[in-house]
C-alpha cells in the first residue's frame, strides 16, 4: 500500500511538472511578437514542403494526400485535393521568390491540368483555382488562362437552371436526387474569375444563383449549415437535408461551417453584395461564440460531437477559419475586426506551436498535424491533410501581407 501511495505521488508530481513545463512553453509562445511567429512558421513550412516536393518529384502524376499509419498516402489528379499541394508551393513562392520553389510549383501544377476537362464532379474549382489560379496571380503565365477558362466551362455543365445550383455528386442516386454540399460554395470563385476574364455574364449568374439558393436552404436559423441538401429536380426545392460528414443531421460539422464562412467572405469581395457580407458575419459569430469552441479556437471535428472534449480536433477547419477571418476583418467595423484578429492570432499561435506543427522531416513532410477528414466513416482521422496545409499557408501569407 505504501509503495502504491508513493507511486501515486510520483505520478502526480510528474503530471504537475509536465503541466508546468507545458504552461511555461505556452506562456513563452505568447511573449513572442506575432509577426515573428508568422515569419518563423513560413520558414518552417518551406523546409517541410520542399522535402515533400522532392519526395514525389520522380513519381509521375502523384500528389500528396495524407500520412496515415506511418505511411505516405498520395493520389493522382482525380482526387478532389489534387490542387492543394501546388497551391502550397505557390504561397511559399509568394513569400520567397526562389527558383527552386517556382520550379516545383510549376511541376506540381502541371500534374493537375487534365482536370480542366472534368465534368463529373464539382471539385474543379478546388483542383484548378488553388493551383493554376495562384500560379496565374503570381506569374501572369498566359497559358494558365486557358486552363482556368476551360475548367470553368466544365464546372458550369453541372448547373441545372431548374434547380439553380451546381450539382455536387453523381453517386447514391437512390437517396439523393440532386445533392449539393456546402463545400461547393468554394468552387464559385473560379466561375467569377471566368466571368471577368471572358466577359461572359453566364458564369457570374450561375455563381450568384448558387450562392443565393445556398443561403436560402443550407442554413439554419442560428446560421449553422447542413453539410448536404438534396433538391427535387422538378420543383427545385429541397427534399432532404443531412450532415453527411458530421455527427448527426442537425449537428454543426466544423469544416462545413468553415467552408461557408470562407465562401461568403470571398463572394463579398468579388461582388460587393451586402447580403454576402452579412452572411459571412453571421457564420463568424456562430463559430467564434459557440459554447463548445475551445479557448485556442481549434474546433473539434463537429461542434455537437457526443464525446467532447475527448474527440479529435480539426486543424483543417481552424486553418480555413483563420484565413477567412483574416480577410473578413478588412470588411467590417473596428470592433468586429479586432475580435476576428484576436481569434486568428490565437489560432495561428496554436497551429504554429509544436502541438500542431510537425518537426521538419516528420509527419510525412506535411506541415500541420491533427486534422480530421470524415470521422463518421473513420476516414483520415487525426492525420495531416493537404488542404489544412494550404489554408494555413494562405492565412500566414495574408497575415504577412497586412500592413
């Protein structure tokens, strides 16, 4: 019994020491100027991402997806995430105009080009605008215009005027007549670009119709969103609402809320329509003020997950939120802007810490740890994800560029 008591005291002492060390580390992190945190994070991200680029350089057509069970998981360009690693390299190039980064950004971007002809899913915007879109923005390469415009035409084929939205998926037709997921809001940016570039107003009309009908049917009174709404193809009205990747149909899947926040923020930037700004602000309030949002603003995979706090976080949702709020802070009043920036700083300090940022050469050469892909399917749970790195780099770049 005495030995057990002694062991118990030792265990408590060890836990206390660990808590003190962790607390000291957290306090030390808070003392570092935020600009220093951002710049150091970008430097570390470049080292890690160049390792990734070199690893797949000779694997023709392959792109990083995740690192699971100590094994690299890659994909070809058909996987919806194929444009994110090229985008990571473009953001790194934006921050350090090195010939090496430019070489790899062009190489991995070229691996996605065939998706400009893709008409069987809605992810063309993710695939092409994150890769070729960033490349065009930074280099002005005229050949990238053709890829993006062709991709926009392919995406537009999935729009049905009778429904007023772009169809997301073609599978599970026994359950879903015309499924539209909240993620699809992200692909409208490609259409808005195409309308500006080509002068064809049809692209913009499709984007506006999709955005407006999503506000009408995807969001609950508290401004949280369903993941999926399926529409009747004759009436154009919803016949089913679900949260397919969330904890329950009425739950708030964290990344879904982040997609909406990000989408309506850029929709306001591109259109200057006040209703999109108001929608973005409502979603921001729901996310930031949610009683189950942790103090570090790295959300659990679903705000309504039954096992909170003993359930995975989602760094990808946090990175999305940080990037969106950084931009949204420029479009609102001083008090709201200050609140958004406080949240972003807390998120970035946390994501840039060893708790979420991998040491160089670890984590399969991904930057961030602890993302959650699709928890109900037990797919990509508590792993690095390529889109987490992308939106993290975008957030860091936006913060660095702020005056």
